[in-house]
C-alpha cells in the first residue's frame, strides 16, 4: 500500500490546454487519406475533409494543430497550394517516400480543417529553402485585413475575411533537414526572417524559433543568448525509440517485456531534457516569458511490415498509452515553461490518434489517453507526494508510477496515475487535505496483453473502462491499479 499526499490547496501553475496539441505533416497518409479525401470522394466529407476523422478529433478537443511539417515545411512553397486545383503545380515529396504531392491540400484547406476541428492553427514557415519575402507574403495573405496584393489574392481565391493566426514557426529542425545549420547561423537567420513575420491588422503572432534536437544544449544556449528577445517560443523535439537506434528502432507490436521497459525508460528521459533546457532558458529569461514548445514527441518504431518505409505508419498499443501518459504528466510538472506540446502525428503517422484504411477508421490507445486527460486542459497543477517504488529490469530501474494531479476548470480535483510495471499491480491510499471527498471515480485503460491494440476488424479491443476508488472505514480512499495501466480519477 502506497500512501500519497495530494496538496490540493497548493496551486503551482496552469497546465496550458495547448500541451494537448497535435501535428499534421504532408507525410505518408496523414494529410491525404487521413484528412483529405477530396470533394468527390464516396467517403463522407465536408469540402473534401473526411467527417469521421473530424468528428472523432472534436471529441478530444484539439487546441492547436501544427502544419505543414516537419521536414516538409522547409521544402514547401505555399503559393503552390492556393488557387484552382487544376493550376496547382505538382511536386515530389522528397523527404517522405518520394511520392507526388499535388498541392490540393493547401492554406485554405488547412485553415478550414482547423475551423472544423475548433483548433487554432500553427503554421511552420519555410526558412530552409524559401525566402524572407515568401514568408512575409504568406503571413500577409492569411492575416491582412484590407487592400494589399496578398490580401486581394486571398479574396480572389474565395476567402474575404482574414484568418486569425497565432502560432508561426520560423523553420523546422534547421540543425538537420531544415538546412543543416550551425546554431549561430540559424540564430541570425531566425532574426532576419522573424522580423518580417508581421502583426497585420489586429492579429498577434506568437513566433516560435527552431529549438534543439533532444540533448543539444548548446543549440538552446546560443538561440536564447542571440535571439531570445525576438521569440515567443523555442521548440524541442524528442522521440522515444525502444532500442535507441534509428536503423532498427523496434517493432510497434509483438515486442517483449524488455522492449516495454526500455521504451518507458527512454520516455522518462524527457524529464531530464525539460529540466536542463529550462535551466538554460532561465539563465536568459528568468521571468519565463519564452515558452518551451515540445512540438514533436512520441514513439517512433519500425514501420508496419509491407508499408512504404517513408510513410512512418505504425500500430499503437497499450505501450503507447503509457508513453503518452508519462509525457503528459511531465509536461504538467513543467507547465511554467512548457506552453505547448504537439504529439507526432495526428493521423496515420508515428504515434497517431487515429488510423484509417479506405473508408474505415479506428481510434488508438493514445487517443483514449488524450480523451481521459481532457480534464487537465487549463487545470491548476497541485503537488503530489509519495515514495515511488522501483520498477526493475535486470540491473536497470525506473520509478513504477507516474502521477499528476490538478484542479480542473470544473473545480474538481483530478488525479492521473500511470502504472509502468508490466507485472506488478499497485495499491494507493490517499486522503486529500482540506477536502471532504467521499469517493473517487474515473476511467482506466489497461489489458493483460502489453501490445493490446485496436484494428479495423476489432476496433474496440482496448478502450477505457470505469474505475472506482472507494472510501474505507478510516476515511481514506483506496485505489487498486493493475500492471500496465493509465487511470484518471476525479475526486467527488
Ligand atoms: O515527424 C516526422 C519528422 O520527424 C518530422 O518531419 C521532422 O521534423 C522530424 O525529424
């Protein structure tokens, strides 16, 4: 029995709903098939965007959606993706599978998708192979309210009113696919491009600079020193690979207990990354005005057998649910610095919420975690104290539990608990201070199969079930958690 203390009176900061944001790239079947089927498709759609996917995503409330990449962003020329479809040039998507990109899904389609989802757009601009002028004109096209060459072109293309655009990324992974730059060089380029990312009319842009790849602390230091005053956010990318090797990352299903353990151990590395990058940012920005934007995170496995290696299509199991829960709990802990996070990617790519096959669609275990955790959108973080038991594998060990608690916008106290152990259950006992709770109830995602997942033929193999933590005679609440589980409780 593990006693835990929830200090409900001690609020420690707001967990931005934007931590629950998403990423969609022109990669594999994310945009085409995942969202865009075209207006003439037999798959029910609204102006070419499939209805079933939108409906499922509306249920988990997508705060912000990032687009068009990723690596694709620094090769994307936005003017190719507006105007009549038949006049839009075709290009080769060299990063992702070498397939043809017909540019049918462009600025208007993306911003319409955001409207349908009720999400705010986050656009990544092309710094790697585009010009300052091109970036300036894109922002003018989208946001200028009045007479101007770009605003007039937007109107000719069917959109009279400007869109509201808050989040704009000035390049992506410019240390790698976005131009292989040194941090000093990128910092100068960032400032040059960002100068022309203007606030037109009353639109206010939150500018996001390309940040480090996992533990590249030098990148963060140089960017904050040289350009910190010119940015609102700095990105961070970190993916969980079960083996840690890009050549053979490990499979999404059929893995053993060691791969389970290693995946979760490597996920917990996010804690060190957030702490160390935040400490560097604190040095230059002690008031924490610049947000750390974790705009790519999640699992990255070997692709599903028989699929295009450039499409990054992978299954999603109970293990991914744990990865999601652990990361979200860590983002909560660092909510004073982490202002947004975007899991990669929303449909059919990497750690997706949704998989599609023709007209069929299935929601993944990761989707269910985002659903369970909705109570944490804009909630106030409160501390939880407990002695975390060790979860051992061979000579390696990690904490068995990942826990987070917050007061929701509904005024209720919510508690998320992930039990990482593949073999051991856990029993928690708690008496929240200052509150007269009589019971805790919520939902849990678990299975006795570590790679339990949903398929098109069995779409409900893994889904949440009800969970109760009743009050015992001494007044405390008791919660039994099976191995390999993610639970979210509300204290009533
Ligand atoms: O999410 C897939 C790719 O991973 C993105 O395009 C890139 O930014 C990262 O390397």
